[in-house]
């Protein structure tokens, strides 16, 4: 069947332009789907509650509460996975950093969470294989779910943590500045806490 074409005549003063528009494209077939994702996002209050639960830091702690109030509107408000935005991840990262900062800055809390790790040791030597295990093991046990099919393997997560700690403890002169050990632990904590293991339902 021939598709109808349309002729358009333009006239400006004594000039005339005649052109023929191309054929209209065929309409795409209408498709519908009743399939839904088996996983979804946690909403803003659920993200906050989850982070509080796994770190042991009350959501009412002043620094945490202030950060949550600041970024609340940037956190997911619906569970639809397709609605996830980069602004959501930025807000989740800020929340994770705040929770981990409070956890690691509190001597009593950090010693209970990371038993056996020497926070007073220089970062250039504190994160040998044994030191890294003292950080990775509690993070994996307390932040990462078990027997789930919708998350990376433990080995993949630990490999990423090893790489992160390696980058953060590469200091010039063979010795890192004071305070770097705490910073590395906070970064490792936030990397796991702010990932999909906390965000996904």
C-alpha cells in the first residue's frame, strides 16, 4: 500500500518553494509488560534506620540527625529501582560517611566494632594482611547480608576493600601522616555502608 505524501507550498513575496514531506513512519507496536523487579530501593527513612541498626549509632545522634535533615530530600522516596538517581547516591554516601565518622571517632564504639585493630599504629603498617582482616571481617559480618542472590560475592566486596585500603595507605616517604589510620577505616566503612548492600530492599 502506498503511503500518502503531503506537498507543502511556501510563498514569500514573488518566490515560491514547493517541497514534499517524506512518508510518515509506521507506528511501533504497543507492548505491555506485567513483569516487575524482584528488588527495590529503601526509602529515605528506611536507609537511615538501616544505617543506624548496623553501625549501632542512634539516628538521633546530633551529627547524624543534622546530616539526615540536610540530605533527606535527596534520598529515595519511592521503591522503584528505575527511579534511582545520582543525587540519591550522593546523599546516601554523605549519610554513610557521617555514620562511619561517628563510629570510628568514638574510641569505645570502634574498639567494640573492630576488636583487635590498633588505631594508634601508623597507616603504612597497620593495614597488613592481618590488619585488613580485622577491618573487613566486621564490615562483612555486620553490613553485608548472607545467602542473597542479588548482591556481589563476598570475595568481590573484599577485593574492592583491599584495593581501597591499598590506595589510601600509599604514602610518600614510607610513613603516613597522623590520623590517616582512622581515615582509612572510615573510608572502608563508608564504602560498604553506602553501597547497594544497604540501599537495596
